């Protein structure tokens, strides 16, 4: 089994929520791939309009029928427990039990995923088609959970670059056993992190956040938002990125940031189908990153987006729903996007009046009218012709219809020939 | 018979022209629905490049053949007389008569509608297919009309709102017995006027003009144009609005005024087919309202537009060409547009940094991940997220794909919760 | 035979290159149609990053087999010699010969067109399918050419207009016997020149350049570029304009110059298929005209563009590939474009408040509601309504959906009526 699928196998059974040991265990495992520092925010800490809730942990849970048989068992699927359920252990009537059972009639064979973070409740989530199995009058329910003062845990990784500008990758680690939403996110982000660690001379600083969704990004922004506002040039929320569907890109609120332009250059010039959506204020943590006060340049490159596929937020969003090849293509695509941003810059030339005699610089074949080398000459000519200090490499790549990072060789040649001035520090 | 069709029946037979008693009688009848004040401009009054013409009235007209039989009779259709025909009563040869007969060979069964306001003529308009009935050598013609110094009459209604800004509704009342162009216009406008009178707390002032086309709006603008320029935020020329065809919207000259944006929001999000046309300098009174010196924000929401349907300006543009249901849908649509403009504003929020915790305000379900209330939460989130003082409610409704006036409840809730600041007076 | 095809017949056999007597002879023949002044730049003259090369001339060339039979003969096609081949006369082995033979396997029945201007070489270009005829072991090759200090020759024509602004027409005269690329260019340009000479009162000055491609325009710009920068309002590189394919327009680098707007008005409103390309830095002399430092308003209206058709740069781009009717339509289209630019201007009106009473000026029928004269009234109304000093005649023609030069009569009438102010000198 490949390392990436082995990682998935290890992370999948863990019962994560917005707080608790499942989060810590998940971060510990990811830390084996790339160094992730855990930070904790205490219960009761205020963050903007929100407050860090109590920490929730769970050991076991079940429903037994009157014969004492476990008919619903947390050990079979942690989705069976309503997230953040308060502890309970008692016998009760069928009627009372039914007030605590949640199903999704539209997906009758799936266990729905439900939570009650901010109102104390207990409950079980069951396949709608199994309701008929509840034939007895009396049941025993047990949820062996704790809801106490504690901490909300986040993970953070960092790679230092040569400039003072930063790129943010953010994913979430608060969902129990589901694959596309959410484990594809932490897995893709962590491998991306690992591969970037291997690169030298990165221009940008890279920050990798692993947060419980919503409350995690709000807490993080309450501490670090102003710093991000100052340094961030691009960012992505990495989620729903493991299935075989075409890519979906949700733009940043501003819509024309480096984050948006780099992804669109890669998608448009890769012969893929893809969909582009304008930013909207529902979704994942880009709701917070792009909120009015921050308005950070953060988009989200996904595959089957949250809320758009039937298996979403059910037990059918399982390991079969995603694939190793899709995960790897997603990692590769995010890497292409990052290379594009690393490469991107505007250039100027001192050869403004008529084209340089390229053969003098070894950049043009001496035998005219041959079709060989046409593409390379085209690249060279475009990079020179648009070295106006306004068009950047992404613009030029878009004119050429290529992914920007394919221009790296031609760019080096032009700089080495003195035909392009190296970019000034900005 | 419904009130609206009864109104049509009463107005249809009246012989209107740009001046004369037909105009006054029409305004008297409409005044029964909503108060319309008549104003008169005297013959000879200058208005820009134009002069108020003599007043024209007509009692009767006919052509008799040599047996004394009326073969063309004003009482059968007032379209038979060339508009503004000078009086005549004489016997004449067929050849001489034919110099005064107008037909439309392209619509051979219809009486064409023709006028000669600014050059003195007399004439009869006849179905092209009836020319063969003119077999005699001698005829008697009579047009019992007067063309004398008098007045040009216009009608005006007004509803006072709470702001000092104004919305203009303008229609024309100068065509004889034709239904889509023009009686649909005065009927729709007057019912709109009636329904707006029933509303409380209108933000805008509403002005309703009933004018003879062209000369009427030029005369009105010569007296009131500067005031309109100062106060008008939107306006519509209401014409050709009674048949069952899809809506056609002709934009204001500026193209992006409140008038344009409100109509387009309503049409785009109502699952209707519709057509949008850029402003052009032929057409109806928007020619004057949008002339360079005024350039008022006036568009025109129509159905089958003037000049585009075969029955236009013929006796076949009759009561069968329009329908009660179309008239009512037109009134409803103009009301939607007006509600959209009334509702529209830009908002700001003091919750700029991360989203407000909506459940604290009763605006979010406490049980996470449920599909219920999704649309309402989406509305709430959009209204909050774009409360940037720049996007207005129409912009936000367009992002949501809804008609703006559907957002009124969500908007009230957000204002009442303190999550949106009430709009400052502007 | 028509004059235009006779001209083609006379020019076709001449062996042109970027220097030499072929260029001079070509300009001499074109000078019979319209006066063309020859200018010469000496070998060694620097021009920006380039230097004028030695002058190349050729008398004869052949390859003989071991029986002394000419198997490749310059007199059959001047394409057989690699352009700028150095002189050679010797016996050599098949193996050595093959190092000097060029073919195009993708077009095996065509002689490819190749040159080596800037590296001294000799060679022959042969149909790929004829390689099998080279069965002998020994051959005699002869190229009776000279490559010596001399001159690069260009041609220039000029028509003086009433303003100080200039329009540039530029074509190239450096290709041996090929028809679409390039003889269609000099032929169309010279007839355009001839027809413009017959016109009176041209507003713009017209400059006609006949240049060896690339080095010719670079040399010209090194002497005259600053003057062109100051005076040029539009220009076109005329090339690949003789075949029957639909028009292709390559925009100027700026993309919205008078050059671009005039061509697009003509193409869009002429019921033709056509293609529009954004500027790109490969192609013909617009590479130099539009280089960053000059950025002149120069586009290129072509038919089958260089590099896009199989016959390009081969012996199959011959007289059969182009047609008299296509050449004539091309001339006519360039003339339409020029008339559009001559006519184009912005106007103002003193009748800004409501429309003028057009019948007072004889510009409107006195009988209302007739369909006659509708198009003329529409033209008049549009020209008046958009006389805002911002929309120019091309803008107005685009709104009307007509070629701008169709508006000349209506424009004259409005100016003569005093309804438009004559354009101020600019």
C-alpha cells in the first residue's frame, strides 16, 4: 500500500471534532510527514463574536434493545453519535429515544453527520432505512463522553522563504470518519508541505494551518489576523480535494488576486475541465479569511465541492469515494500553482526599440523559416515583448496558452542574456 | 367584466390626437382611478426647437360613392381619418380622391394609422384590399374637423415620499383606437399609480405623466426639465405593455442607472424569457428624456415593442391583440421593480472581522449540518458579507439569483439584530 | 489579362532577397503604378541591435549529376537556392552534397523556402520526394552568387493630406517567387496607393513603405521611428492578402487604436466571416512597429495568415494559390477602411435639449408613421443623439450596425443644417 493511502487508513477511524483528543492524535500522525506545531486556545477565550467552547471527548456509545443487543454502536462508525453529545446512560422508551435519533430520508442507506456544538444535546445518527429495526418498547442508551473546560487545538507549519511575503495553506481537522470532506484536505496539504520543504530558495514564506473549521479560523484570526493582512499575497482553503471529479475553483472575494490568477492559469492551460465560482459567503474557512475586515486573498481549489454531492456529510463519503490517483493529481496541481506563484514577476527590458537580434544571444536558429524551435522562439519573443513592467509572467503565459511554470527556462535564458532586467526587490 | 377591461372598453373608442377633446376625455376617465391634474400649453408656445401646434378636433368624416352610400365612415373606425386632417366637404373625381387615400399594402386587411401634424393635409386611411371597391368616377368627401388656436393638454399625478428623490412614470395619450400601442400604457400606469397610492412610507416621490408623445414630453421638459434633472433617480416610459409577448427592456442612455438595474434584477431572476436593448434615439419619449442635455435615467419596459410587430400602427392593434392577464402581469412586474428600488440601499456592518455567531441572534439553527433553513441562512450571510457600503441590495440579490424584494425579511432581521447598520440618510 | 494579374506575372519570376537587384527591379516595376522613391542603407550601418548585412546577388545555380545533367536548376525555380547562399562551384560526393540539401518532408512535393541571412552557408532546397533521384556518387554544384558590401534598398511613397497626422501602409519585398506571401502585399498596397492618389482632400498623410522584412523595418525605424511615433494615427502591415480565405485581422499591440476600430467596423458590418487576433510578437513587421519603445498603432489585415496554411513558404504558394477577385476585394476592403478613418471624427451639437424638429430642416417626412425613409431618419437621429464629443462616427456606425462610410450623406446633411457643429481642428 502506498504511503498516502496508508496515511488515510490511519487517520480515517479517529473520532475528530472541533476539540478533543481526536484533533491532537490527527496532528501527531501528520507531524510524522512534516513538522506541525500544536497550539491550544482555552475554553472561554473570546475571539471576535465567538467564545472557545468546552472540550469534548468520547470513549464509547451504543443503543441496546430490550434483549441487550447493541443495535447502534459507536465502534462501528463514530458518525452514529451526534457530535458534541453530552454524556447519557439510561433506559428509556422508544418514544423518548426517537426524539434523539437523526436520519436523512434523502440518503436512507447512509448515516448522516450532525453536530450540536453550541447547544447541549445528546443524540444518535442512524441510517433512515434502519428505523424499522427499532421494534422494541424499551432501550438502553449510553454515551460515554465528557464536555468540560479544556482546549481547542490547532496545528501550524511554516517554511521560511527569501521575501517577507507569505502564502497560506489552510485545511480543517474536525470531522469524524469521512474522506473527501475532510481527510483529503489534511492529506493533500501535508504532502504539499513535505514537497515544499524539499525545495530550495523559495521566494515566499509558507504557512500551513490545520484548524477546526469556523471556530478554529476565527480563533486564529483573532490572534494573527492583522499579521496575515500585512504579509499574505495568496492563500487557499484545501478541502474536498480527493475524489475523481474535475476541479472546482472558488475565487477569493477580491477575485483577481495572485491566488486566483495562478490557479486559473494552471487550470485553463492544462486541458482539464473545470468550474470557476465567484466567492460566496457560505462554505469553509474562506468565510472568515475573506470577511470584510480581513478580505485576504484566499480562494479554494476543490474537486466535488461541499454541499454539491449526495454523499456529502454522510457515511458514504468514505474511503471508496476518493482515490489515490485523484489525491496525487491534486497535490501535483497545487504544486503547479505554487510554482507559478514562485515564478511570477514583472520584468523590464532595455531593448525597447525593435526586437533584439536573438541569434547573437544564441536564442534564434541561424537558418530562417524553419519550423523547428518555433515554440521556444515564441516563448522568448513573448517574454521580451511584454517586458513592460506591467504584464507579469502569468499574463504572458495566458497569452501563450501555457502554464506559467513552463516558461522558466526561456526566462532564465533571457535574464542571462541581459535581454530582461532581473526583477527589482519589491 | 373586470374593472381593467372595462376601463379599456371605455377608452378604446375615443379619438385621441396630440391635442383636442379626446385627450381631455381620456384623462377624465383615468382620473376616476387615480387623481390626474390636467395642464394646458397654448398654441404657439415655444419649447426648445418646437412650437405647440393648433388644437385639432373632429366630429365626423365619411366618403360617399355616387349612390350616396358611405363607403368609408369615421364612426366605424377613427383610424379612417388621417390624423390632423383639415376640414373638407366636396364632390370630387376618383382620381382626385385617390391622392388623399392612404393604404398599407403590406397589411392589406388593416386600416393604417397615419398623421400629418405639421403640414396641413386631409386624407383617409383605408384597408389596401378595399381599394377595388372604389369603382365610381365621382365621390363626396366630408371631414368635419377644426384646426384652431387652442391648447395641448397633459395629465400629471404625484405621490409624495419621504426622500427628496423622484421616480418618473410616463405614458402617452395621443393615439386613436389602438390597444397595445397605446392604451396598454395609460392603463398599466394608472393601476400602478393606484396601487402605489395604497402603500405607506414610500421612500421616493412618484410622478406620473400622461403626455401626447414627442411634443408633450418636449413641452413638459421645457418647463420642468431642470427640476427632473435634479431629482430623478429612475424613470420608465410605459408603452406597448399589454400583449402576451415576453418583456423587452430598452435601457436608459446611461445604461447602468437604478432604473436599469432594478428591471434587470427582476427580469433575470423571474425565470422569464426577456430581451434587453441598449438605448437608441428612435422610439418614444425616452428620446427626449435621454437627450444629451437631460440624459435622465429613463428606460422603458415593454412587451412587443413599437415597430417590431405587424399589427403596429394599424387597426389590427386592437382589443384582441392584448389580454387582461398580460396587463395584470405587466402591472405586477412594474410593482416588483418599484419595490426593488424602494428596498435598495447600501449597508455597513460593525461585524467586519469574521462572521457573527448567528445563533446568538436567532439567525442560525443550533443543530449543525442540516439542510433546513439553508436558503435563509444564505440570504443572511450574503447580506452581512456584502455590507461594505458599496454593494447594494440589487447587487446582493443578483449574487443570490433572487429578486431583490425577496430579501426584505432577512434584511429586517439583520437590522433588528444590530448586525447591519441602518442606512444613513442620503 | 487584367493589369493586376499582368503585374503579378511580371513580378513573380524575380529573385528577391533582403538586399540586391531583385528588390530594385521590383520597386522599379511598382513605380510604374504609383511613384516610389528608392532609398539605400549601406552594408555595416547599425540600426538598434542590428547591422545592415552584405548585399547578395545571384545569376545562376545548378546541381549536375555525373552525366552532366542539371537535376536542380535555379532557372526553373529561384526557391531551389538557399537564400543568401555564398558562391560555390565544385565537384563533390553525394554525402557531402546531402549536407547542403534542404527538404520539407511534410510537404514532399514542394520546394521549401529557406534562407541563411546571418550565417554564411550555401545550399539547395529540393522537393522531398525528389531525394530518391540523387542516385549518383558524384555531383557538380554551382552557385553563381555574390555577397559583398553594398546596400539594403527600400521604397517609399507619400501622399500629402490636410492634417499633420499620418497613416502608414507597409509591405515587404524580400521573398522570391511566392504569391500570397508575399507578392499579394506589394500589389494590393500599390493599387491602394494609386487609388488614394486619385482622391482629393484626404485628411491624413499617407506613407507607403516597401521594405525587406524585419531588417528593413528596423533600419527604417532607426531613422524615422521618432517621427512616426509623433504623427502616426493608424497603420497596417499588408501581407498574405491574395487568397480566397476570409479575412484575418491581427490587432495592434494597443488593440483599440483607430487602425483596429476602423477595420473591425468594416469587417463586422460587411456580412463577412472573419477572424480577429490579438497582437502577438511573432509575425511580420508589426513586431518592430509595435515593439515596446514605439508601440505604434499598426495592425495587419490579412487573409490566410503566414504560418497557418500548408503552402506557406513553399513553391506551392504560387500564382494558383491567389486570385484576381480576392486581390480586388482586398483592395476594396482596405479602401473602405481608409474611407472610414477619413470620415471618422467626433461631433458636438447645440441642440442638446430634446430632439431638433427635423422636418424644419427637411430631414423628416411630414407624414407621420410611414415606414419610408426609416433608415435615413435612424441615421440622422443617431448622428445627432451621439454628438456628445465622445462617441465618434465609428462608434455610431457600430450602434447602427453599418459600415461608417455609409453615413457620409447623413453627416453632411446634419452639418449643413447646423444641427452638428463641424469638428474643430485637432
